[in-house]
């Protein structure tokens, strides 16, 4: 911060509060007496980041600034803002009149304003060319070798931490990693400043086209400065006088669009069964070509985005005579999500819908509800997708979470039937083995920058078996496990009582904003023969982060990136991060309106429903 016309330093001291401990404030005044006063004030107030206070008179009147202050270290880049900036007619006033001239310039305007601007230009020019003082703050010079070291560190981190690296190193992955690496190295070689080098690094990461691998902001290093005290965190609102207040305080709020992603609501012969706002999951019936279809919207696979569910659970807990704390509501809200979805499906079936379209367009993901929900759309057994984890310390937290849940179940329920106990012990042994493997010496993944190997053929992928998207087991028959321990072994057992709420033909509407957990839902529905997909290809996010989401920070530039540590496999063994192509491609034709496209989608489904099925 540069204050031209600093006077006694009042504005400098105010600016110092805004600049913070790492900022700098420079005050400039034309009156040595005022500079003396300002320096005394700075010493009295201990304004350590008021960097310099010095005096300069206009050209032709003599230079009264101290020699050491003339080279203050002020640079063009540092002149971020100016305040004050007054012009005194020092050449035509006596020293005694300078104070009055200063005040008159402020009050009267006129040519004093023009002088103010000229003075600002004069000082910025002088200070920008005088150069930095010895020991003063300087702008770091561009260091190509440091950026090259950052690039090497980033590649090493990807080799050790990235769950999709082997996929993108294959021709099936659609990214030529050796070419991407070479182009980034050339871009760094051409860079002549930090911004160009940073653009090269960011371009390298963007080249993977993985929406989970994103840049994040991290605070700069303290450089030995004293830590700024952090205000104490207020206690969390564990309870509230009413459901609406409580759920709002706990962060229950819709973050995705509630309406259908295509305007099915605006078509003829549509009846809305639930609005998706006060009643979760917008659902409609529509008659198309003599076929009654149901359309159901799932905006997110995360119960925290459905405040109406939270409020319902809160009221139910209160009705049972218990205090509806945040923890108590959280323990029940996922089950309420599944029950409500099942109710929508059963009602659609009762009203005669011959087929169902599930709209997961613009659904960016969620949590394990994506896997559990698939069970509601079929009475047949559904086996969850295999999970792969990175072989390295980043996967240990995930295995620790599984082991903790299994050990807790064994200790809390020592008298469960032998079959359930044996399943718990086998699962515990399996996750202990995986944890040991995660900590063993991994193979050298640097081959990905030199060659492309077909998926599934390389002996070195840095991946290990992580169980399944449903936990230790990919499937368990309802009732096969003791209910007290089933959730520790097979998370999808939460949906056992709701299996087959809908069993008629099902279609899933997707678009390029369908990603992450929503893609897991689409993939499982498609791969297990539960539904066909219609619309456009999904985004291609795949598995993101499992119990570890610490960004990797480059040592020199402090650029930071999130690096996914897991992968989910499709039915054909490919990585879900590739995205899911629709069975029935359906994109807008040139000039086609959204309403016309929505009708065409439903007509395609109705035509399939009417078509005779092969015996």
C-alpha cells in the first residue's frame, strides 16, 4: 500500500490493519516535520508493517528525503493502491505555509486535483526506477529450475497417489500421457515468467480430463512469522427448538436443480405427483402415444440436500420422546431417503405406469446411496462394483475405517450366529491384508510417461483390491447375515427391505453433468441389466476420494491439486472414469427446443415399451 501525502501517518496505520502481518505500507510526504511526526507515531503504535515513512519535495525545490529512504524497495508490482495523494505548492510557499496549502488542496479542489494526479505519477515513476534497498522486500526472480522440480514432484505424486493413472496410460483411457508430458516439458522450457510456467503445470493436470483432479487454494507458508491467533469456534448447534431451524443450521439444503433437466413438466397430459421441493423426488405421470410413463428426478445421492427429509426425521425422533440431535438425525436420514424413493416408485406402479424414466442429469454425485438405491429398481440380486485403491499410504485411512467398523461389530455383538461371526473375521483378515499391501514397496509407475500399455496388461498399475462399493461383500442375501452386524459387512443391506419397489422397464436419463456417485448409479443399473440409459454421455468423473482428500502441494510454486485415490470397475472391467455412453443417444437436433427434445425422449421409450419382446 502506497500513501502519497501521508501526513502524520493516520491513513498508513489504518491501511496497516488491512494489509496484515505480511503486507507493507509506505508513506510519502513533502514535509519533513510531518514525516518526523509520522515516524514517532509509528514507533509509539508499534506499526511494524508500516515499512517506510520518508519525505520528497517536488522536482526543482530540492530533495529532502533521507538517503537510505530514497531506495525504499518499492517496485511497479508493489504499487497496488494509493490513498491521499495531495499536492503542495512547495516551490511557491514557505515552509510555514505548507500545512495551509495541504489543507487548501483538500478543501478547494481546482488545480490541486490535477496536481494530485501529477504527484502520484511522479512518485510511482521515481520509486519504480530507484530499485530495491539492500535487505528490503524484493520480487522473486523467475527460476526455471524450480518449476522443473515442481513438475517432477507432481509426476512422482501422481505415480504414488493417482487411482486412474494406469487407465489414462492405456490407449482405452483416451489420453496420450507421453505426449502430454513432452508438451508440458516444452512449455516449461519456453516459459519466461511464473505465470507461463504455472499455466503449463495447470494445462498438464487439465490434460487428464478428470474433473476430480482439480486445483485448490492453500495458504502461503508463514515464513517464520508469528501465527495469527484464530478466533474460537462457536459450539455446533446440536439441538434446535424446531425442525426447520435445526435442519438449516446443520446444512440441509438443495444444491442441485429440483426440476427435471428436460422440461417434461411442460408437456401435455402430465400430472405432477410430487414437486421435489416440499416432497422429495419430483415425480410425474405422462401419457405418450397411448403409453403411461413415470418420470422421477434424483438431483443428488446425498440426503443432506433434501431438507424435507431432515425435517421429517427430526419430527419423528421428537415424537418418540427423544431429543433430535444432529447425530440422531444423521443416523436415520439415509434410511428415510430410501423409504421415500421407494414410496414414489410404488405409487407410480399403482397408478399404472408401464415404464419409468429416472432423471439423473446434472447430478454431480453424493455418497453410498447411489449403490444402495439400485436395489429398489429390481427384485433380482445386484452385485456391487469392485473397488480398487492406490497402493500407498493414501489408502490406509480407508482400510482403517473398515477395520474399525468390523472390530466394533465383533466386540459389540459377540453372540451373533457363527456364520455372521465367520464373515466378520474373514472380512477383517481381508482388510488387514490389504492394509499391509498398501504399505509395501510399490512398483515403478514412471513407465506411464514413456509408453502406453493396454488396460489390464501391465504388471505395474499401483492399484490393489479394495473390496467393493458396498464394503467387504458385493452381495448378501436378505436375512443371511445377522441384522446387528450386516451394515459392517454389506452396506447395501440398508435397502434389503425395499428391494423391488419397482420391477417394470426402467430407463436412466444422463447428460454431461452426470458424474461421480451418479455415474456409479448409472453404471450399476446398466451393467447389471436393471435399466437402459438414454440421453448423452456422462461426465467421466469415476471414483474420487475415499477417506483421504489432502491436496498435494508443489514445493516451489505452492500450486496444489486434489488427486483421486480410488477407482471403480465397470462390468466389462474398464474404469468408470471413462464415462458412460447411452444405450439410446438423444441430443437436441439443430433448432430443436428443450420441450421438443423431452417429448422425443419419451416417445423413444414408449416405442420400446410397445414393441413386442422376444420370447
